[in-house]
């Protein structure tokens, strides 16, 4: 039989490409060559790996109706710094409350989730994860810890922190968006995925469904998910957390336009806009807006595009959805994530929810 290239009678010579990189057990074998170590212990996606172009994302949502933005654009270096400061504000109860829960419950959580690896989505500087790592090292002696974050300084800080305080822990930082990161994690390695701070609150309903479909798909049969979710509560408490007296939240939200100017060549100007926020009861979400303070023309020089931004017109920069934990547990069960535990504080302001991945056939019985 004549097959091109094999018809000459010679045995084909096979060249095996020898890769220099030794990949950790963290990565699934089919995905690992998408990654390279940009610096020790910090991995980046290869240039040609399929990745969303941030500028493209901005243009798409700014031309939507209403105009809005994906929350990850908030976290340039300055944005990540401002967010760290927000976490210390007296009005911003989320971080403190969740941290208290983690401190109290980490031993039980780790006991309930027998894993060899902790993957944290959006760790920032990983301060809150201390309690989980402590419990993991105490119970199992060692662990892999792999934060996934779009902020490089955050990953570096996390790496230094882990090296100093947890020398037994094998650290791999993944510099990527969440979905690009978790879809490369091996399903064979028992893993606890950790998604804290109520960052799920940033997802609109469509992104929420896409995120959990993909996360659940990326999880193996021995994997767990720990989710931090801010709860529906008194409107004044909620609104004060997103409209602090020092104006840090306003700085954080409007700083996104610096990043957008950089990425798209646009001419947004901080003194032609103001911050406004409020709780939308029907959607159970805080909505954070940039409001135009004058009729203006926004020009995107990298795209040859522009729009008029009339006075008082709003761009929805961020949403922060608030949850009912029982309903959230039910909803996630339809993504093959079965509830294992629910931890909350005395005021019932914040919930930590632990889920286990179940195989789809099992989930329906
Ligand atoms: C990081 C998304 C959890 O929604 O509370 C804080 C972001 N925005 N203040 C939140 C945020 C304004 C924060 N998350």
C-alpha cells in the first residue's frame, strides 16, 4: 500500500524533541507544553497559546448595551495595590470575616478534603491561604500550592511568602486568567480548588455558568472546591462596603481607565468622570459605575474607533453579586459539585462552602 513518505522502503527516522523543561505533576500531560517558566516557579502561557486579548475584551464590552467591563482589567499593578488597601478598610467586612472563618475552620476543611495540591484562583498575595497551608502541612507534611493570578507582583509576593513560611510546600505560580490556568491542571492529582473573597460575585449570569461548567470539567474525581461567598444582607452595610469614606473604592474603580487607556490607546480622563455605586435588589448585586461628568468623545487610537460619552451616561465597571448560600449550593449541584460543608460567621454575613466533584451519573441518583 502506497502511503506518502513510507513508500521508499526505508524505516522512517523519528526525531524525538527533547524538552529542557521538567514539568511538575500539577500540569496535565496534554496541556503542559503550553507553559514555560518565565522565572523560577512562575509559569506563563506560551505566546502562541490561545489566550484572550485584553484590548479586544475591552472593545467588545464597551460597545455592548449597557457599556460594561470585565473585572480582571481592574488589576493592573496600581489596581492590585488599591484592592489590598480596600481589604483593610473598616467598611469592607468581607476580607476580615472570611479570614476569621478560615482561621477557625481550616483544620476541618483540610481534614474533609484529602488532597495533595491546593490551587488558588486569584490569590493576590495569598495572605488568607496561610490557614489552609498551615493545616495542610500539619496534616500531610507537604503539598503543592499553585496560585493562578493575572497579577505578577501578587504571584511573586505569594512565592516569597510561601518560601519563607512553608519550605515544605512546592510552589508553582500560574500567571494567567483563571480558566486558562485551571484547564491545564491534572485531573489525576487530588486537588482542592480555592476561590475566596467572593470573587465569584464579579461574574454576570452568563460568565458564572461558563466559569463553573469549565471548572467542573477541569476537576478530577478526587477534587474539591472551597468557595467564599458574600451573603445578601442589610443594604446599608453592603452599600457602605463599596462607598468608603476615604474614597479608595472610587480610586480603585476609576483606575481601570488608566489600564484601558494603556491597552487601547483611549483618552478616558479621570477628571471627566465620577464614581457611583448602589445595591440593585432585584439582581442582588452592588453595581459600580463610572459616570460621565461632561459630554465627551472617547477615541480608541489603537482601533480607529470612537464613541460619544454623554454627561450622566454610565459605564458598568464592576458588579459584586451577593448570595444565598443554600441556593448557591443547589445551583452548583447542577454542575456536578456536591455540597460537603457550610461554614458561616455569627452575623451570617459571609459563607465558606466546600464542594466535592461527583461524576455526572452519580450526581443524578
Ligand atoms: C475582589 C471581587 C471580591 O466585589 O467585593 C471591592 C472587588 N470592588 N471593592 C468585591 C471590590 C470594590 C471585590 N472582589
